[in-house]
């Protein structure tokens, strides 16, 4: 099976944003419950915050990177 989830953080950031936007726009037509979309958007917000903090290489800690790595799994794994 092909892996469609991008490997780099920057590519993943764009990909997951686009995916959730498309899912949100088509949720009703595709029968996706609103609570699922809300959960995805909550996870996306966690990822975005962690990604932005960890992307600042001059002002990040190892904990920031660990948090970011865990957040990426939450967006696609919830």
C-alpha cells in the first residue's frame, strides 16, 4: 500500500491543512460527522502550534521537537 503522508514536516504541514480543509468542505456530502471534523481541527491546532515552535531552530528545546512529533501522529491517528 502506498504511503500518501509526506515525510518532511513542511510537506506534512501543507498536506494535512489541505486534507482537513477538503474534508471540512465535503463533510456533509461524505457523511462525516461534525464531531469528527471538530476533533481533526483540534488536533490540527495542536500540530500547528507545536510545528511553529519546533521550526524555530534558534529558539527551540528538545521538548518542543518531541511535542511536535507527537502532534503529527494525533492529526492522522485520532
